[in-house]
């Protein structure tokens, strides 16, 4: 049986997850010095998840044209 196009995963998870697993939360808390070994893993404090904005890539053609102009200026 085939899968409907709307159900297929093209590039995996594209957006930022807003919920972390317990292990991920422990790593972030250790980095922030808010958790030490021996503390109870139950009832962990909340950890903020930062969104990362992706920058748009410039076209290669524009880069090549700019590089050509710089070479002409040097000569």
C-alpha cells in the first residue's frame, strides 16, 4: 500500500522542538550550573528552548560576479 504525499517526511523535523527529553534537560542544566550530580532527576526546573533562525544563502552567481569585480579593481 502506498503512503499519501501529505504524510511523508521529506527532510525530517524542520522546526524547533519545544519539549526536551529528560537527558537533554539535564545536559542544559549542567551547562548552566543549575544541577549537580546526586540531585533528584524528578521535578526538574524548566529549560528555555531557543529558536534558531536560518540565514538565506546567497546565490553562487552573485558571489562569482563580485569576485570578478574585485579582480578587475586589483589589476
